[in-house]
């Protein structure tokens, strides 16, 4: 397993404790550049696009007051180590960026702020929510973004900032605000998609669809993961605003951050309501399923009772018909020493006996409700 070397403390670093938990499979394809954007900004305007990271480091040193905004997509470990050496990134933050799969958070190491955000996007074709993770290093003269998934779309953020030089002129904190704003705005289509899914599930529940329980379970998992992505944002932004004076965040930028915080709060409230709705839907579905089962059991019990009544009738008539057969069978044996066969009243007596037995059985069964 590779080890992280170099950095601000020099020498060999300890192995990242999270490395063994890295969910990303090892890449076996040939190396492809992972630097998506590499731009130097001066006074809110793009002034250079260095061809390599080394050129960006050199240009930044030659331009006091400039801002380097470097975007990487699933970078190689050595690329992050090189950036850590140049920008003096803390080894703990570097480990998190290398491994990925971090919870949303904001940690400050000396004069560098390390932020982890989880973006989300709704996939209409499969009706699922896809989540992405972005790591942001914010220093005094640089912003370094590391993405581990397609979302969020930071290219649109860059275009927005370049079209608003007054905002970009406010420095790295403004870039962080723009990324936060893009991530939170990206939650709106997800909220709409989840709301649509819940409405469809409600229709399935009252329509008696037996597969709805599975869909509720799967959607509950997505809502829970979405809540984990969005819930920490309010606390993160409050922390940024609390340290505004210390880190020279302008009043205008603080107002923008509060607006993002309001949007994040709205999203969190909607997500919380989704969880309650899904819980209620699951309860209603369970009740409807129980009612359907009870109705089916009642129907089966009624059928069983009806069958029992039919069996009683059949048994009663079988017993009534069996009695004459017994009498007839006895009188039909034709033994020589059988007085009844030579008796003048033997036949009428046998017929009368059969009738008496049949009538007696009929009366008994009728009184018991079998007939």
C-alpha cells in the first residue's frame, strides 16, 4: 500500500488510517490528466491558464494578490501530495482528500480551511438520487477543489464567478460561497423528484400494489442519505459567518452566506417532512395490508363454514340412506333359520322399520341443523 510522503512536516508520513476503507476500486487504466481547471485570477479577472501545476505554482509566486483556482477530478495520490507541498496542506486533510467518502464537515488547519460537501442530483430515468463528494481547500491565495464524482458541476460555478468579477474579487471565500450555493441549489431538483416519488408511492399504496413496501424502503434510504448530506450545512455556514471578522469576509458575502443557509434550512425541513411522510405511508400500507389479510381470512373462514355445512348435509343424507341399506342387507341374507323370511308380515315390517329409522334420523339431523 502506498504511503504519503513529503509535506509541511517533511520526512515520511504515517499511513492513512482510512486507506483500507477506501470504497473506490483501484484504477488500472492508463494515466489520464486529472487537472480539470487551472486558472490564475487577478482583481476578479482570469489572467493566466498555466499548462501544468508547476507553472501555476510559479505564476502564483510571481503575482502578489493573485488567486489560483485549481480543480481536480479523482486525482492521483502523488498529485495531491505535490499540491500539499506547495500550499502547505495539513496531512490529516490530505488523507481525507485521498481516501474520500468523508462526512460533510469544515476543519481549519492554521490558515487553510478544509471543507467537505456532498452534492446530489436526481436521475429521472431510474428515479434515484446520485450523490457526489467534493473536497475544498481554501487558503489565502488559492482554492483547490477535489471531486470524487460527477456532481457537483463546478464548471458552471467557475463560469458564474468569471461573469461576476466584483464577487470573484472578494477572494477565496467568495469562491467557497459560490460552491456552497451551487451545491444547495442542486438540492432543489432532488427535493422535487423525491416529492414526485412519494406521491406515486401514495397512489400505489391505495391502489393495493404489493411491491410498494420495497419502494418505500429504498426511497427511505435515499432520503436518509440526502438528509446526511444536507443537515450539516446550516451548522457549517453559521461557523463561516461567526469567523467572518477574523478572516476578512465582507458584509456582502455574509449576506450571501445567510441566503444559502436559508435555502439549506428549507431543504432540511422538506427532507425531514419526507421521512415523516414515508413513515406514515409505511404505517398506512401496513394497516391496509393487515385489513386485506383479515378480509381474506374472513372470506376463507366463510367458505370453510359453508363447506362444513355442505359436509353436514351430505353426511346426514348418507346416514339416512345407509339405515335402509342395513335393514335391507340383513333381510336379504336368505338364511334357512331366519324366521322373518317365512313370516307373512316380514316384508311390510321391513319397509316400516326402514321408514321409522329414516324418519327418526331425519328428525334428529333436522333438529341439529344439519338439514
